[in-house]
C-alpha cells in the first residue's frame, strides 16, 4: 500500500504494461485512477475490471490521443474536476515501427516522435500545471533501453526515446522547486507485451526469414539474466519511484534490462 490515497493518471492503459501498471497502482492503494488510451472499448473494460477488483480505487476511463494537445488538456481538466488533484503521472503511451533507415517513411518517423516524445511533453506539461499549486507530484516516463543505446532498424523509436530522457532530465530541473520529481524507467525487451507479440516478432521474422520462436530465443540470449523483462520487473521500480521512498530521486533514467546494457 505504498501509494495509499494517491491519485494517478496512466496513459496507454488499455493493454500491456500500462494495464499492468494500472492494476498494480490499485493494489498499492491508489484511491483514484485516471486511465487513458485510444482503444476505447478495451480501456473501459480495464477500468471496470480494476474497480470491481479494487473497490477502494475510483477508476475513470478517459480516452485520449496524446498527440493532440486539446485532448490532453481536456483530460487533465476532467481529472481535476473528478479528483481535485493529481499526484502521479505515468507517461506510458508509446508506439514502434521497425524499419531500416532507407525504408523508413517520413510518416512512420513522425508518428513515433509524435506519440513517444511530443505526447510525453504534452502530458507532462498539463500534469505539471495541476501539480505545481499542490507543491508536490511525481512524473514517471516509461522509456526504453533504446533510449540509452541505438537500436537496430529502429531509428525513429530510439530517437524518440533518447529525446524522452533529455526531456525528463530537463523538466526535472524545471519542476524541482515545486516539489515535483521526474524520472524515466527504461525496460528491456518485454517479450510478452503486445508491442512484441503483435508487432515486432512478426516484423523481425518477416525481415530475417526466421520463425518467431527463433526471434524470441535470439533476444533472450542477449540478456545476461537469460530472460525477457516482465511487467512486474518494471512495476516494482515504477511504484518505488512514485512513492515517498524515492523522495530524493529526480532526473534519473533507470535500466530494467537484466544486465543487457
């Protein structure tokens, strides 16, 4: 119950890591959860399920495309009306499209920067506007190991994530005088996530002419601890950073990558 009584906003919460973090935050005692995503039906189902399992947590589904400024502004206004404050933002919404440099279209490049970097900026800005008068708050960006090291055939994704760490470090300095802490978490390969199961395994298998199971074994073999990253691996750190136990930590980017970097 390290987040007891807190109000949290999680983006990209309809599936995968965002969904797992939403359940974990309710388990840790959040009294209010605002969940955003562009997958409206899935988002509503997640919100209903969490509230049924954790009745102490008022769970609000707020569909939002983080690329669009007005949608982000409207979402934070709804959070303020419903809960009166915001203690934690987890900026988790993200996309990826794998392509070699000369095959990457401008549209694919821009899409990834718009969601992964501009979307983070917009959510952090609006959250901070609500947090500053409170004199406290926490922003956690879900980044990637690709924000710390270049990624093969993922130039746009890596660029957006490198930019996210620069943004995290910069706004941590901007917001420190207001008691707002800002950190990034950089997971390794979440091999059981929708990003891998729906997108990357198929893309890599097609490009390399290998079965998807061989792709999985290849990526597991790159990790000294011998396995992919799990949702719990990431959630354990995110909860710590969001809690008062991390009250002296800001402007950092933490690896959760099994020794891979």
